């Protein structure tokens, strides 16, 4: 889809990586919500069409799903190679910096694919 706004990397309300556009100096990842995050708005208030707004929401769901799938898959691969229990992995690696970096790389790759489709 051709967007009328330039897409940039942003952050969703829950802190996960997202895609949005800049409006009044803020990255908007959900064009159905006000820039303060408290009120519903019409995407046209940001200068985007309903189709663009829906595309952006779908894109962000894809980014989040990709990050979650990566998180779910990493422990099984590590567990298989190290022969350790899943509960121990979650305890030992849940906050691991390398896991966080891996998730960010996967999210960026997903965004690159999405940007190349626009």
C-alpha cells in the first residue's frame, strides 16, 4: 500500500516495537487514538485515510506477532541444543540482553519487509 505519510520506527503503548508516522513531533502508531493516548480520534485528523490506518494497525500486529513468535521459538531451540528444562530457560534467560537484541533484530526485519511492500 502506498502511504501518504512516511513510516518510521516507533514504540507501541506496551513498549513493544512498532511502526508509525510523525505528527507534531510524536510517532503515531495507532491513528485511531489521540497523540496523548487517551481519546479516540478519526485517522483523518492525522491526515491518513481509513485504509492507511487499518494497514498500519495490521502492520503493527504483524511486528508484535513476529516478536512474540521469536520469543516463543528461542527457548525451544536453546533447550534442544542444551538439553535443559523450559522453566529454567525462562528463569535464566527471560531478561537476557541477547534475547532482547534478537527480538529487536526480528522486529526490524519484519518492518523492512513491510516497508518494501509499501
